[in-house]
């Protein structure tokens, strides 16, 4: 009997875990989720499909769950969109709007949304033991789906060929669909083209390169202008890796380069390990090279990030899975388990003559309607100086997330620290600090609350950070069980889950080792 039919129901939620459910991050109502899938904007609505176990709160019975939002912050969950069955589990993939009805799956009255997903075939099926790419389609704006009768549309007779991201490519001569998928255990991205989404032709592959100690998954490929200049457009290839990420376990790396419609070629400056890091073995050189790779997020809990198709104004917006495969099935929440990151808008900017991603949380529209707390009123009087002292920030509030924005001149201070979800005596909490001696931003969750559910959860993450004109710029999104840090305008990003102890709500700012100047500081509550 298939795993979909041999299902368990989610457990009843203990009262003590309900306080961890996020205010502005998506979670399934009472089940498990992982990778975001099929992100698409259509008819004024953002659609988030996702890996989902409809029958429990641990991984299994993989199907596509479905949620929609108009603002990327408040989500409505819908019934399962594409369900597993006795022959296949429904693994990750993407959705496109087939504007020209190239697939023939639409109607004169309704354009088709076409999902391209991985069929993970089960024992007893015709394609048992393989992963192949299949189609499903919707003609009612994504609310109901039908599997294509000719599935699978692309197979390599491989057990680990998955995670297709499909986009429309317009070259000098013609337009076609391009698929970016992976041979996960060979650390290769494989590229195909199609005229109709049904028949696919191999074009090229890429990899191994850079972080290659684990499986490659959930690729994405898209163009972005550098600093907004269309004449200087680069292509970004996102490749998630598990394990082997910079903070341990699973994480997302990226490459910047050129795509000519057939082949992706990375810039040399985004390729510290052209043959991959594994060839360096378990060495100091390998660890140092891993730090030189380009990372979407330096924290522990951002994986499988992919971007929205058909986003308005050609914005490039991504969402990731806010978890890590090291401990994903054991998070201390019920009946739901796992959440998504905040939506993030990507841009490319020149950093030391090389193009690098910057990310900003998509919060502007909501924050514009909120009144900043009294911390903003204090700053209205001008800058002020802190030295070996404590500045209290507004406490965390049940049912609300907080957005902390600060610009600080560390000056002669050795360390500037933001303490989150703390206890009154300072003995516990999540600690975000800038260390002047090492020029690092450090996120420490070892005393953040409930850390004992898995030996790999207590951790300290760090990222290199350069001050800009002497300033430390922080944009921190704090929800009931997460901290997302966007520093230096989004050039440095760290994301960690935290599970604060009951009643630990104190937030404060401290400066040690010399004076620092607080130039701006706002705290906004959202929910």
C-alpha cells in the first residue's frame, strides 16, 4: 500500500507550542511543509505551492499544498493542489502562465497555468525507482489542477533528476521555454528547451562547482540588471545544497554569470572552487573556500529559495523554506511544522567591481501603514551616544512580529549587540552582534530558549561584514520563532529559527568597549 494511503493524522497541538506560530510567515494549518514550489503571480494574486504532507507533520506523502496572498504577508491556505497517489509522490517544481497557449492545455476563455513537477515514482509503477518531470494544469486561476495524460514529459531514467524551474526565454531570434533542473547526486544543473512544455531537448549542464559536498536541489536561473542598468544585465543561478552549506546542513548558494539561451557560464569572480570544494578534502583550505562562495543566507534556516514567475513590474521575489534538514522533522511545534521565510526582493549591485545579490524583505507596503513605536520618537531628537550601557527596545508582543531598523556608527566600540527574546537578568535570549575586531556579524541562539530537541540546533552563525562609511545598517524581522537579519542594505543576510522560553520578551541594545553613535532606530510591530 502506498504511503499516501497509509497515512496518519497530525497530532493535536499542545497549548505551549501555539505561541510559536508566526504572525507574518506562512505555515500550514496543521501539517508539514518544506520546499516552496510553483511560485507564480496571476490575476492580482500571489500563489505559493509547497511540499506538503497532507496527513502528518513530518516529511512524507509528498504533495503540493497551496496558499494565496495579495501582499505576501497574509496567506490563505487552500486544499491540496496536486496530490500524491499510489504511483507517484509529487516533488518540487514550478508553475508558468502559458500566455500563448503553447501547450494547448488552455482554452480560448482561460489561459492555462502549467505546473512542471517531479514525479517520484513508487515501487510497482511503470517508472519505479526513477524521478522524471511531469505536467499538471489549471484553467481556473490555479484553484484546481489536472495531471497531464502524457506524463512524464521528460525522463533521464535517473533516480535523482528533479526540481524543474521553467521560464520563458526570449532570444534574438525566437522564444522558447527553458527548464533548469538537477541531477542531485552528481551536483549538476541540467538545462533543456521546449516549444510546448511537452517535448524537451537537452542543451547543456553546469557543475560541480563551489559547494558540492551534498546533493544539489531546487535551482533557479534569472536575469537582473546591475544597479538598475539594463545594459549591464547578468544572470543569477541559485543552487541549493544539502548538506554542505556554510552554516552547516542545508543552504542556498548562487553564481553570477552569463546565459546565452543554451549554456550558463559563471563569472570567474563567483567561482572560488571551479571543480568543487570536495576535491580539497576535509581541510582548512576547504573551509576557507566555502566562506568565499556566494551565499543567499549565512544562517541555518533558509533553504530551497526560488523566485516567483510572472511577478509584476519584473520584480524578482523569492521565498525560502525556513528550516534545516539537520533537524527539520523534530522542531518543537504541533500540529504544524515548518514555515516559509519572509518574501525577499532581489537586486544585483556592484561590490568591489563584482556583481552581488542584495535582498530586502517585502514589507514596505505594510510598514507604511504602521506607526513606529516610541523608539522612533526618541530618535526624532537627533543622534545619541551609547557607551558600555543598555538601551531598552520595545518588548516582543504576542500576535505581532517586529521590524527593527537601525543605523549605528560603532566608532571605537568593540561590539554592538542586539539582544532579542531575553530574560530580565540578561541570562538568556538570542544575541545578534557586530564584532569590530573580526568584522563579522554573529547570530548566537545557544541560549535562545528551547534548544534541546536536537543536538545540532544550538549554534552560532557568522558572516563577514564591512561597514559602509563607518555605519552598521540593520534591518531585522523578528517573528514568534524566527530572526531574519538583512544587514548593509541586504548584502549580508542571516536567518535562524528560535523557540523562546515562556515570558522571555525583552529586547535591548548594548554597546561595549567604547562609544557608539545611534544614528537612526525604529521598531515597528506587524501582525
